[in-house]
C-alpha cells in the first residue's frame, strides 16, 4: 500500500465515516437519464433457513451476511438495460492493508416504469476475514454512460481511485442463499455470456 493511501485511510477513520446514505443522484444531461429517486441502505442480515432432505450441513447455524438494498425509480415506459455497480469499503484489522474495497455488478433488462429493488451481498467469510463494513456506494450506468451514484460517503470516488477493487466479491442474489426469496420483486438480470 502506498503512503498516500495510508494517509487517506487514516483520514477516513478520523472523519468517523458513518453509514447514512447520501441522498440524491448525480444527474446525467437533462432528458437522457431514466432514473428518478434512489435510496441505498446497508445492514447485517441473517442467512435464510433453507433445508434439503438428507443434507448434513458443515455449518448448521445461520450466519451473518451484509446486504445492500437499492430502491430506484425509472421514468421511461421501458428501460432496455441498466447496469448497477456496487462498491463496499471494508475496514480490516491488518495494519498492512487497513482498508479493502470490494466490487460487484449486475445489469438489469426490460425494466418497466416504476419503483424497483436490487440487492447485493457480502459473504460471511469476507466479513470474518476483513472485518467491518465502513461504507458503500452504488453507481448506475447505461451502455457505458454514467447516470448517477448514491453512497454513504460523498467522497466515495477516492476509494476507487486509491484502492484497487476486488472484483466479484460483492455478490448478486443469484449466487447466494437469498436468490430465490421474493424472486418476482426483482428485475430480470441480463443473461451471462457463455465462453
């Protein structure tokens, strides 16, 4: 870790970064942004109780995950495609790497006008390894064009500039035990391309 990142990390701790969402979406040029209001929250959530017959789990206890919930509005009749990128800043107990930035993304398709929900998760093993969630941010884009962002810290872009994000560590519901809970409350994800 470079010295500038270390001083920046100390600045985050000194500022007492909280997890209250910063409201308001940074807007793209008028008439081009399909987003309306956006709200992002983060919280610890217990894994759902799912049991299969004749399945002996190595860990029968329910464990804690970290969930980021995004509620957002779209204003056109239909939005063909909307990409949401999630960033989560973790405060570790390792003085050599005091902060770790995790990243994940999903692209939603065929979105009708209205209010929508998206979730992303931090796996329990990541919480045990890296410690505490210090902040989160969500960026919206369409066809590579930024539409706006919502974050727990208005200076979240510094995280991205100074810490190399660990891509894929913010998990989408389909890759977690939460994937089939209230399935119809979520928009359709763009199918993954196959090699």
